[in-house]
């Protein structure tokens, strides 16, 4: 680890802290309708779509709206991908995408996962990228933010199950937050050197005299929303490691901040909406501590490098001449600190963009992203998804520990009883069911084992990572796993759908139930939700629930690999 | 019932509980508790695997046998805990049953004719029947006294040997079946059918027969069930993972891991904690109608306490006479004494005594003589708020300032301005001013005021401080004027007061508190308290109260001690804390168990995982066995804690939370590391593995 690396990490932390409040206030005002500087666009949209913006929906209608919207957009994408060959803006004349991949891609993008079992530059036309994938990048992110806002409304309101209007929330999130921010970010990316064109691919002679095809495309615009909406689906297969997607350390910094800006801001919005700003900051603090711990661990593990190298007498120390540590699969222009930081951010959030190959990380360095996703991506998390996921954990914390103060558990004055806890546990249960279930199937079925490029614990980690990433709607890949088969396309597609909707629907139900509860007065006897003690407790619950669920699987993957590497065994 | 309390680990109770632990193995009972049901299924599976091992001859019989045995112990220990908690209640129910003798009732055909009765067994009585009970009779059923006054021995239900007076009308008209008339006679209208009487309900409650899961218990059961499912997924998928790694796990090993991980500690003790909480209330002589109200007691934000009898001693004492100008203090004392002669209240008597001590005025006989004719007593009523005597053409009245002023004006007098100053001064000092006025020959005048002083009970300030520390506000309810109320409130240390309270004001106050999201607890005894008792979240009726009050409340205090409310709240809080602490402990335990079992499971395949064997346990078999044994023994070890409740000291939530987290959270992580290692060492020492 170097001073330079730490300065960059700390700079990121400071900027993250600084943007939280302004972003939070902006989102608060957008969703309560008091900032309407794009009203001239917003109102006609309502008129054309027949949306009554005053309508306050019951949580069931809200959920049905969300499910319908997701289903229809997913179907449209499936059809568009299948028919790609007959549609315009396809200078490379790519044929239609195969059925299994079309399903998986449609599911994956509709759920904000962006798991890609294909290489963008050799599979997707410009039309598919821009009209379908980019559309989902906006829409799925807007849905996520809408859900988070709706859940917070349920907590803060007393409104007999009514938690806002899905259509209004989604449109406002897109119009006021995603489009303007993505627009600015895209310009910044272009300024840094990301490409934005519709040219056919270039063929250039290399220095050795060989011919190389260089992929082109409207990259910067895609890139902006890919980060901002925590989507993560790269234009190119190399994702943010590709120099056209992420050319400079500055563009890298912007990409990292873009991932966290909305999730971090939402903690402030939470504080304002529930009228308990210190609670909002407590949630921020819990997220930040987990983020910082993850970053430190990953940076330490990567900077330390492969113990075998050191044992062989190789110089792995960082110096002015070399990065040192484990540079396999990392870009030299980012180095170890920025690669570790990016890996942690992209998996804390459900982004999944990568600027280095997680598969090439050391065992512990690679376990950090894996654990981040398994904890539910609640460390800032995906846009909206991180917030409602975290609120589920907050309620679980309040329920387990709340009794210890001698009162029946309550969260911000709302009693947590069997209906609420049932919803929380439904959402929590989905993750071991899908992740462990599918991993178990894949690790014994020939169809699953066939996709492995590595054996032993590392191969196991690859399978575990794939389903974890799919369920967590992350979309980053450990790589090393050949995901393009009927078995993986189908099961991973299903995992993304369950990971999205088996969490959202209980979260909306929870919000509806809480909005039906009357508010209990606060006193010194009330469970504190804004103290350091609460922050510690919340972190413990997140870690313990995650660890208890996944410890056996982790022990057989990265943990044993770590010990074996120390014993000089590689896979 | 004080005499019926049992020590926590009475030999006889333990024997019965041990027997019941086996009886509770029936699947129909076990399925109510999903966590322990899973352990039961696991025990059966392991036992089958044992049989299979014996028949086929492969594998380690000794190891599987020990695992099976300890798994069965785990289930039995949990059942034992529940049986222990029920045991104490059962013993009490048995004594209650004995007290409910097969009494004969003297059924009256006509309540106005006391002589025409028919002897019938008490079980034949129905609601609406009239019975007569004379000295020596056991009251055959719950009822309302319609005629007569008698002293009644209620020790059978309250444990209090001093007899109490029951009389018709007023707030002491309720009688309970099973109690005994000691003197005089009563005519009673029966208000409960056999099987529905108070004593029947009490037996059912202490036995836990009518026990239903409380809302929080249901929610907690959902959490524990979900955790159980998560661990089942973690354990079930471990087999394919093992196959991938090139090995395979046996059924006893997988079941052991599962049982160690699922929250058996809290799962096994949850119902015992609930029953024990009810039992602690019963030890305090409070009968709760449901567990729900005990939980609500823990959540209470506001306590409404009647001033008289709760915060202050019941009787106020006259300490000073303040005449208005134009009246001598002797004159006032004389008139005050005269007006109080027939007044049997403690206040009235203290006035007579004060006049006698200060001015040597003898207590005179009520009735004709001494210069006045036949004296007619005008009793105090809530409507007039004054009392007094009439004789000849003279009327004497004493009462609240405003009501006397009204009376004086109505009787053609004027109210001197000085009396206001006197009243205000007494009030500000926390006394109750009792204004004395007379009317002679149709002309009324105010004589002065008597200073009645309230005596605040000792130790109340400290108790209110404790409540405040827990975030509970106390509101004093009093009929006194605001000035008096404020002074007493200050002296007693309550947070707020409601002065000049009428029953409907109390109701309004409860509604207002509740609409602000606060839970309210109160005590009451009179019929006019009944609506408020029903409205309050925790309504504690005094056993001496009327039948209406006892039915409206959700708890009955057999000692009729209104300050008991504070203990009730503490018991409620303690119950919830115990539940939370043991849940935390149970979940925290899993960390150590993982470090014991996971390396043990895969040591053969991945020797490198031995690095996770932080406890340096002897062998995979000893590690698994030690974990299972620890898991079983911890249930037994925590039974006393579950029954007694966690240590409870009033403090703000943050401080309580920190303390319990340190003990049960961090302790829950550390203790199993030590425990499992210790058991492992012993197992190796006795060559069990």
C-alpha cells in the first residue's frame, strides 16, 4: 500500500461525504414535487400517458405497476434483440441474438443487473445498445429509486397503505435525476477522451504489420448512465478497463463517484423524509464503515500480492518503477489502489462495472467483492435498491435488538410486528435460496461444471460469484466462467429476476404495512436509531446475517483458496 | 398467594417437569415451536442413521450414538424449560383448586325474603341468582353484594389474611367465589356462571391453559423460523458443495451442523420466558388476563396514578384553622368540629381531633342536645362537593372553595375576598383548603378554612425518578384544585398532574395521550373508572373494586395496591428484555460453532481449512460432538435466566441496550468458544471420541 494510493482513496471519501447532502436535498425536492424545472416536459408526459399525478397508490397498485412496467420493457427488449439483424443502425451486420442470450440479457437489463454473457462489440448493434440496453439503464435505475422513495414514504407516513405513484416517481427520477446527470457526465467523459460516434469499426495496421479491428460506437453516453444507474453493462467486453470507456484516472474517478452519488444522497433524503436527519447519517455511517473496511481489505490483499511471488524471491514492493503487489488483470493507468477501490464500489453498489478482472484478484481481494454482494449490496448499494435493502436490514436490527431495551420493537415510531417481520424475512430468505440453491445445482450438474475454466476452490468461487452477482443484480463477473450456455443463461436470468422482484415486492408490502401503523411517541425509553451504538449494531447484523448464511460456501471457495495459496497451491 | 410461592428449583417441581418434558415430545405439541420441531426431526433422522450404521456395520457407532443422544437431550431440555415454567403456575393452580371447595349455596327465591332459601351445590348457580351468605359460609360464586355488610376472608385468592369489608352499593360491592364470610351476612347476586368465575379464570391463567402467543412472540417465531430455513438451505447445499470438493457428508454430521446453527437456545426457551413473565406477575399478586397486556406494560409511556392512596396516604389530616376577619379562630374550630361530628371519613375525624387538641373542644355527641336539636348529616357527594350538618335553623357546610362560595351566594350571603387569599395560600403549600360556612336564619356567611395536609408516601420520588429514567411519564390524577395539585405534584416528583378531575376528564386524558402515540397504564377500582380502564392500554383493576372495574381492566391486582403499576411495567420490560437478550445470545453463538464445525467437516478434503480451527479442537469428531453438547447444555444453563428474567435496572434505552449487548451479544460470541473448547478437552479426557 502506498501513500499515493491512500490519498486517492481518502479523496474519494471526502468527495463522497460532500455530495451526500446536496444530492439528498435535490432528490427530496424532486420527489415531493417542489422542484419542477422540467415541468414543461413532465406535464405533457403525464397527459399523453394518462397519468393522474395526484393519485396516491396503494402499495399493491404500486407493485403491480412496477411489475407490469418491468415485464413489458423486458419483453420489448427480448423481441428487439431477436430481430436485431433486420433492424437499422447495425453497421457491422450483427445477426439476431440467440434465444437464451436474449432472455438472459432482457432479464438482466430489466433488473438493473447487466450481466453480460456476450461481448458487446461483437454481438450488439448500435440500435440494440442505444434503444434497448441504454433504455433499461435509465428505466431500471429510475424504478429502483422510485421503490426506495416509496418505501421511505411508507415508513414516514400514516396513510393506510398508500405510498405514492409509481408512474410519477419513475418519470420524475428519469427526467430530473438520471437524464440531466447522465448528460453532464457523458460530456465529461467525452472531454476525458471516451468516444461517441456511429462509425463502422476501424481496421488499422499495427506496428508489427498485423491488422487490428478497433470497435467504435456511442460509448460515452452509454458509459454515463451505466455508472450513474449502477447498471454496469459495458459497451465493450472489457468494460471500464477499456480505454474508450474509461480513458484516464479522472474519468475513473468520475465513474466511481457516479456509482455512489445517488445511493449516498438517498441516505440524506431518508433523514429528511422521516424527519430524523441523524438517523439518515447513522445509516450513511454504517454504509461508509462497511465500504471503508472492504476497501482497506481489498487494497491490502492486492498490494500484498501473491505470497508465492514473494516466497520465490521476486520483488513485489511498490516503487517508482513498478506498482508492485498483484497487477494481474489490472490496468496500469489505474494501479492497485484504484482497481481495489473500483472493485469494492462496484460491488457495494449493484453496479457491476469493472476496471480490473476480479477473477485475477488474490483470494481475499476477490472475496471482498463476493461478500459485498452477498451482504445484499446495502453498502450505499444500487440506486434505490441499496436503500430499500438497507432499510430491510435496519428493521431486522431494530427487531432483534429492539427488545433488549424492554419495549416491543419499533422503528421511527412504527411497531414492527409479525406482518412486517414476515416481509423482511421473505426478502432475506430469497438470497440463500437462489444463490446457494443454484450454486449447489451448478456445482454437481455436468452442464454447470462444463462452464468452468478453473478447478478446485477457485472454480467453485466462479460459480458462486456468478449466481451471487446475478441475484444481487450486480452483473460483474468473476470471469473464468463460460456463461454462454443454455444452463447458465437460463438459471442466471431467473436468478436476476428473483433477486430483483423477490426483494422489491416484500419491501413495498412492508412499506404499505408500516404506513398503516400509527406512530408511537418517542421517549428516552425508545430504541436509539441515531447513535454510534446503533451504527455498530446495524453493521453487526448485516455482517452476521450475511456471514451465517454464506460462511460454509465461502469457506469452500475463497477462504480455503487463500490458505492453499499460502501453502503454494494454485488453481 | 404469597405463601404459595416456590423456590425456582423446587425438587418436586423438577421431578414433575422432567416427566412433562417427555410428554411434550408429541409432534402435535412440538410443531407449535418450529425451531425445536426441526431438532426433533433431526433427532429422528440421526437415530435412524444410527440404526442403519448398526445394521450395516459401517461407520462409527459410538459417535453417531452420542450425537443422537445429545440431539434428543436438546429437545428434552427445551421441553423441560417450558415444563419448569408451567410447573410453578400449576402448583399454584392446585392450591387454588383446593380453596375452591365444593360449597353449598343458600339460593334465595326472593332476594327480599332472607329466610326462604334452598340449599343447592354452588355448581348449580347461574348468573342472576340471589344467594345469602352468613358468617362461616363460603361465598359460592362471583357476585355483587345487593344487601348487607360483612367482613370477608379473601386469603384464598389474595394470600392476605386480614379480612376485608364488603358491602352493598359503592365501590366495595364485588365478592369472589371461594372467599369466606367471617361476620354478619350478605345477599349476593351471582354474576358469573360456574367455570367462568374469577377463580376459574385465575386457575386457567396460572396453568397456562389459555396461553396464546403474544403478538411479539408470533413475530419472533417468524424470525426464528426464517433463520431456521436459511440454515437449512446453508446445510442442505453443503452436500453438493462437498461432492464438488470430492467428498460427502454423513447425515449425523449434517444434522449436527444444522441443530447447532438454528437458534435452539431462544427457540427452546421462548415459551418458558413468556410463561415465567406471567408467573412473575402472579408472584406479585397480579393476574393478567392475557400475555398481550404484559407485553403492552413494557411499552407503556404514561402512567396515570390517582393521587389519593397511591401517591399520598389515603387520609389527609387537618393541621390548621384559618378564620376570615370577623370570626375568631375558636369560633371556626367549634363550627368545623360540629360540622364534622357525624363525618366518619379520616379527614372529618382529624378535624374533630385537631379542634379538641388546640382548643380543648370536646367531641360532642351526634344527636339532640347541647343547645341544638336533632342533627342531620349531609354527606359528601361528587355533585355538591361538600358535606355538613343541619340542625334547628342552622346549616353548617364544609367543602371545596368554589362550591361553598356558590352555596353561600345561593343562601343569600356574600363571600369575603379574604377567603380567596387563605384558600390560595393553603393550596400553594400543597394543602387542601376546606372552607367552612354556616347559614343561620337563612343568612349564610363564610367562617374560614381548614388546612388539610396531604401526606406523600415515602419513596415515591425515587420511584418516579426510576420511571423517568425509562422514559415513562407519570401523571397524577386528583380532584384537588390546580394549586394544591401542583404543590403535591412537586413534592412527590410526578411529571404532570390533572387537577379537578372528573371521571370523564380521565377518559379524555387517556384518549389525548393515546392519540399522541403513547401507551397508557392506569389503575382503578370504581365503576366510574371502568370506561377508562377499558380504554387504557394497561388497565389494572383493584381486587377490592367493583365487578365492572374488574371486568374492564386487563389485569387485576389482588393486593389492591395502586403503586403496583410500577412493578407491572418493570415486569413487562424485563420479559421483553429477556426475550431480546437470549435471541441475540443465540444468534451470536453461531459464530463460534461455525469455527468449530466447518473445518471439522472438510479437514479431510482441505487440510488447509484447519487454519479456521481457532479453538484447536482435538479432532473433527470431537469438534462436532462438543458443539452439539454445548448447544444442548446451554439451554439447561439458561433456564434460571429465562425464568427469573435478565437483570433489570431502570435506565435510558441507550444504556440498557449497551449493557445487554455487551453481556449477551459479545458474551454470546465469546462464551461458546470457551465452552466448546472445554467440552472438547473433557471429551478427550474421558476418551469419548
